[in-house]
C-alpha cells in the first residue's frame, strides 16, 4: 500500500512555528548534504536530530521548471525559500530551491521510509521522479557532561568543556593507582584491565543507539581519537555486550567479568564499534593516562562516526559524527586546615625520643600513625622532603595521590612500594638535564588555605614554592619540570617565594598556616628575628640577662651574650629583610592584612657550607639556618600543634620562648605541644615538620566549579 502523501510547502505563521518545532529548529541541527539520483533510487541512513539538505536544481533535468514532493508520514520536510503562493502546486523550481528533510522516529526495518521528488516541464508535464529510501536511527555518544555522576542522554554541551558552578563537560581521572599489590605497576601503564575494580577509576561513556536490528549492509560505527590524544587516554569496553535493561545480568557481569577490549588508545587511533540493534546501550570505560602538564592542557576529545559504504575497494565516508570532551582531574594539594587522616614518620637509630612524642601527639589528636622503619627509609628521616600528599577528584570517584619528589635519597622507594596500591595513586617528575638541589625537596612545597584576593576566589588555596631571588647569580631553584607540572594543574595557582637565603632552602623553614576561628579562618605564621630579639631584650630588661638558651647543654649561651653578638644581629637583619620580602608577596598574593599574620620569635645564623671551595664562597650568597629549634616548622593536626622544643631561657621554671608561643597561639583555640627534636633533627638542619608528613581529607570543594 502506497502511504506517500503529497505535501505543499508554505511559509508558516509565527503560531505554526511554535507548533511545528521540529521543522523550524532544523537550522540548529547538524546538516548533511544529500544528492538525489533521477536514474535510480537513493538509499540513505538518517540520524535522528540531524537534517538532510538537498539542492533540488542540481539533480533536476535541464528542462525542469516545477517540482512536487511526496513522503511517508514519519518524514518531515520544508523547502527554502518558500513560494509566495502557498496553494501553488507544483512548486516553481529555482536555482536556490533547497529541500530540508528531518525525521523524529526511528525505523523498524531498513529503508522503511520514503520521499520522492517529481520534476515537471514548462507545461507541468511530468519529466522524471527521484526517490529517496530512508533508514532512521538514533546515535548518541554520551558522558556525564553535567557532572552529577549520571551519564545523561545527548547533553547539548557534551562536546565542550567549561569551568564554574554553571559549567559543563565530563571529568576523567588519571588511572595512577595499582589494583595489584604484588609486582606493582601503575594501572595506566597496563594496556589491559585485569580486575573489574579498576573500572571505578575510569569514567563511563555510553553509546546509545535505537533503530532496526542491524544497520543496512556496509554501514558501520567507528570510534577515533587524534594522535596527540592517544598519549593521554584509553577506552575499553566489555567483550560481552549486555543491555542495561537486563538489570541483574548486567550487574553480575559488571561485578565478575574481567575480559575487556581496548577500543582506542596508545597506538590505536580508531576501531569499529558494534551497533547492537533496537534500543540499546553499550558502555565504554575511559581511562586517563597523564596529568595536565606544560604540553597538555588536560582536555581530551573522543569521536564517534557513522561510515557509509562507497563501493568495492573504496574507503567508507563519514556521514555523521558525534563527540564528547573530558578534562583530566588535576593533582590537588591539601592545606593545613583540612582534617588529617594519617601521620607518617620515620624510625631511625637516634630518634626514639622524637618518635615517642609524635606518637603521643597523634594519639591525643585521634588520628592514625604510620611509622616507616629503617629497612624502607634506609636511614633517611626527612619524610616531608620525599613526598607531597594530594588527591584527584571526579563526580563518581576520588582517591589520594602521592607526588614523589626528584630528590631520590633513602626514602625514594617508599612512595611506590608502600603507598601505591588500590585507590592510592602515584605520580612523579624526573629532572631533565638539571641538577637536583635541596629546593627540589618538598619541604619547599606548601599550599595555603582557601583565600579570596581582590574578588578572585581560590577555594582550594594556592601552592607555594621557594626559588632563588630573581637577580641572584648561581642561585638554586626548584627543577623546572616540577614547576611546570604544578602550574599546569591550574586550580591552585602557585606563588614563588624567595627561599634560597636558607642553607636548606625550604619555605617551611620560615612560614606555615594554622586554623583560626575568625577573619580568614587561618593565620599565617612567619619566623621573625625581630620578634625573637624583642623577647630577649624584654627578658634582659627584666633582669634575666644571665639566663641561658639551651640550659644544661654544651651549646648553652646567655641572653646577654646573644644580644651583644653584633655579627649575629647583622645576620638576622639580613634574614628579616628576606622574610619581609616574602611577607609582602604573601600579603599581596593572598589578600592578607597584618592582623592575619603572627610573628614567631626565631633567630637565624649564617652557616658555612663545608663542601664549597674558596672561590665558590666568594661568589655565593650567605645562607642561614635556625639558631635554635625552628618553631614555625611545626606539624598541624586540627587544633593540636606539634612544635619544635626551643630550649629557651627558663623563667620561673618555664621556657620563655614556649610561653611566648602559647600566648600567641592559644587564643586561637590551638593547643601547643613542644617536641624535642634537637639532637635527631635540629642539628641536622631540620625540625618536626621536615621529619613528618600528613595525609588529609580532600577539600569539599569540587575543582571543576572553579571560575577560571
């Protein structure tokens, strides 16, 4: 039975525009040029949501002057430009007559829909008829573009990425953990999926199709990525395809099936993917392979196309393309105001007293303690310097990731061998043709609490690193490859401070942050020689000049002797100027007032660097270290502070420096515990913070909501 019906195109009124939305909106759809053949029927696969464009004059015989159109009820069309007389039939044919075809329902069988164009001569005599057979299918490659943890259907923003709370675009994790605990290997280095649990570290991408049981002969779907993208992503799918409407079977296979096929990825840029027929979903799992970096902005595009056969030994041609975009999660640091999860310290032959104090503090604070024994630390006690804890985050999953420093001393195997595991990731950067210096240790890498500066919000805080002063010759800097990595993460824009004036050269030697109940919800603590001299002069004025620093120790020295040491005073004036430079930078970059800063009484002294030759000494800048245990180099566990014990003058049985510290910090609701690290850390140019590390909970703020 012929179900073709003749339709006359007319200019719709504004009211009919609203009623016939599918036709009036076609100019916003993907458009494909289609050519009719008057010598034989043309077969076309049409993708719902697109439009077919036919230039009617191109396929018309030379003598044609008019045309008419017939189609089955599920085919819609319009002609532009419209004729002035909507009741004219047949329509006048002009060089710019364009036929736009759409369909809004899928086909049950191949080529079950039809449209014909009949051409007429000068006297409206029939000349010829061009016939178009249509198969309508729905094809949509979908991701979680609205970032709610659910892969929605055909989100209009799925092919782009936008930051902010009203932004869009899918999120991808770097699969940098290891599902295996024996013979560890980063999952991102494995071209196969051996454990179903690994799928949790990947983002789902769903191919939704609807149409006849199979595509017409020769048509196929193909997924592809670019050459540069192939270094950053892999896509997998289960070899056994299960429709999600078979819920129990789908869930069982998702739990136990371990056989997954890599679709695209490294050295595989394109592959055919199956069309399942009917109304079906095929789930893919997308795996990130690398973090944003100097040469990679973190954006990844995955494409799907429908290919049309062209003939024997002739390549297929794409007739429809869909694409989605992901942004790889950056590596995110955790500031001191976030809740601790676990504290890490090393056990050495000489730090028993320190270890006992740390253990008591951690137990009192209610957190976990992990002690790294000598077989793993190989005599390296500087836990802060080897690693920095962070995390990665997506709407469906997050896990901690440790950044391994390029210092590579005794602890070099610890992060990979002991931390890397299921849902605990690992990343590192190796120095390229650069000499690794002390500034590459991660006591020289910190992060601020959240701040707002001149209306710009940094809800994840800002990274802080230490470098050489810009005009210094022969100064030390953090390795460029690490700096590039930190800058590329974008979400915690780094601040560079001047730290090369210190022998060790770490920012944690002169600054830290502690939580506070008011103002910006934190205080910046800065080491201050001026504050130190103020305390000592006050004690001298009160008649305590003969009281000693380091009482009962070989290093004992009186307050009077300290205050009369002109060389020490000159050195500390220099140190104060260096810290003041950094103070001004931090005030500007963090939007701080003086009320947000607390000066801690700490003196420094210039140290001779033993390995320097005489000529090098003449060229180098003076470098300093803390004169007594550096109290700013503390561990922050909520409201509990583990502070290096300063061994200050005893006034009425109390250490004057401890009393001063408590008077500065306890009004903020903080509790001060002083830890003896003198022999086991201070004499080796480090303190409590240098010898410990804290893994913290992730921020509640989701990084993709940043306005960048």
